[in-house]
C-alpha cells in the first residue's frame, strides 16, 4: 500500500500497486472486534463474495458501479481487504472544487452565465451529477439493495463518470446490522429511521440519501433540520425542479417520501433542459 486516501470508524482506503504494476484502491476493514463486533469468518467471506458478484452483475447494466478485483483477509492484523479500481475525487471533494470554480467565475465580469447566489455549485454541474446519482439509486433498487449509507464520500469520479464504490453488503455484516434501524449510517446523509432502534428500513432510506446529496450540492450543507428548508440565512434555490425533489425526498416519515418511480419520471431526472 502506498498512500492513505481516507477512512472512518471501521477502516481505511489506500492506493496501492499490484504485482503487475497496475494502480488499485484497497479498502482495509477492521474485523478485529475492536470496533465492538465479533465476526464469523464464513459469514464475512460470504458477504464479500456477494458484494463482488453483485457489483459484477450491476456493471453489465451501468457504468456507475466500481470494478472490484477481489478480497483477502489478514487475520493477524484483524483486517479484511477489498481491492478495486482506483478513481479520482470523491463527490465531497468534487463539490468543493466546483464551488470554488463557481466563485471564481462570478468574479469574472465576462462570464456569460451568472450563477444565482443560492446555488452552491452551478446548476449545470449539479444536474450532471444528479443524473448519475439517480442512475445509481435506480440500479441499487432494481437489484433489491437498500444501501442505507449512500453519501458523497463513497461516490468517486473516474474522469467524468461517477461510480459508487461501496454497495454496503459487506459493511452490513461488519457493522452487525440487519433490516431494522441500529445506528448504521452517516448523520444527515442517512435516513432518520436508520438511527431508530427497531425501525423498519425500506428502499425509501436511499431516497432520503439522494435528496440529502442534492441538498448538499444546492446549499453546501446537510439537511440538519430533517427537512428540505435551506440552512439559516440562505435563500431557497431558484430551481423549482430542485425544490420539488428536495421536498419529496427529505420527508421525515419514510412512507411520505417519493418513490423510485416518481424520482425517475420527475422532469429534473428525465428532462435534459430542466435545471
């Protein structure tokens, strides 16, 4: 392993070079039990195999899923290792770069298209990312995957193509989660029910995450009040399409959120001209 790319409570991601000289990203997941969970080796292996097979099947339908090369276990160090193609910026980093670029353009009096001050990144950049995100949400749903923890940090760019680099299958075993709320997820990007013990987790959880990511691209913040309202001191977005999607996806009660079919049919998803 060459360079640490990022990490969290359950592990880290590193850039690496294979024996053939190819670049790869290696996710090192803590399975030592220090994180509070004890792991059965057979169950772990089955979950990693399932994630790799699922990613392979999904890649036949979309270019927005990362290629996973394989996995291994280092029991001496208490690590599960998953190797995958190495990308560039995470969506987190890309949003900040696009925001900085938008600010520079606003200072240029010759800029043809002035971006409204309510948009954290340009409407066109936001739309391009949203179309890819909507594709990812739909492909997960078609394959009956409820991710629960979709966020900008596990969406990575390979050139102009955004891919999800974690299907969440192996992570659910590592974190000891099931179909009920048990604290798995990332605050604000994961649906409220993901943090409610005993709550039933449905595909609507990923609808919330899509809305939270769109909110982040629109306001440069997260929906802390668990609603689609803009952060304090900010004006609502000028885009009625974005406002509508935010309103329908960021509903506290899962049954009140938009369906996957509604999201696919919405003009913001289906019409190239709807910014």
